[in-house]
């Protein structure tokens, strides 16, 4: 498990970076065209459909999980930075940790913090 904890963030960042490149669309299009050509040549047998569904589903879920992991890490880092900016400014510290409150409690804090017009 320790090995996964050490290498997964780097692997995740690299995969998300590669998937976000413009050339990734070309690679996926080429693979899809090749897979379609195999299906046409084979007469679209049932194994072809099964593999297409399985691979498509697995790749979609993998990319989704990698992107979610990357987004969560970025949001945590952003929240730490925002909290530090609040601490270092003249603003009240009551807004630190606002994201951890329930929605109703957070709305009450925001209403209380806004100046009365």
C-alpha cells in the first residue's frame, strides 16, 4: 500500500496531463478507427462488441477516477492557500473552514458576515 501511496499521485498527474493534451484526441480517434476496421474485417462478431464495451467502460472509469483524484488534490491545495490568505489579512478568521460546514450553517455565517445595506 505504501508503494501505491508514493507513486499514485505522480502517475495520476501524468495520466491527466497526457489525457488533457490536444494530441490525445487524435490518438483516441486513430484507435477507434483501427478498432472499427477490425470489426468490419471480422464481420462485427459478438466478441468484438464485448471487447469494445469492456474497454470503453474501463477507460472511461479510469480517466474519471484519475481526473477526480487530480481535482480533489488541487481543491485541497487551493483551500489551504485561501485559508492562509484569510489568516494573513485583516478579514475575520470566522470564514476559515467555511467549506466544512453544512450548507445551512455556511449560509448563516455568510449572511452574518455581509454588511447590512
